[in-house]
């Protein structure tokens, strides 16, 4: 799990992937899902899961595993 770096701002959030060896530009990431619940991510961002789910912009690719 990569830590959130900073705060959620508008429709963006930043994560620190410096400790993930195979992370590259264009890599697929799991923001929440089977490995980490949306409410855990939201808590770390100082908000609630519903806010994160509703704030996903249409331009963000969404993949359901």
C-alpha cells in the first residue's frame, strides 16, 4: 500500500510510490477495492468514502476486477 501524499484536492490525489519497485508512469493502480476498502482510503484523506466515490471524474479510467 502506497501512502497518500498530501490531501485530496478537487478531483486529484497524490500517492507516494517511491517504495514500489515496479511502479512506472502508466502503471495501473488500485485506489480502493479488494485489497483496501474505500473507507480506509477516505479516512487517510480526511473525508468519507461516499465523497471519494462521487468525486471520480468521467475522464478517469475505471476497471472493475
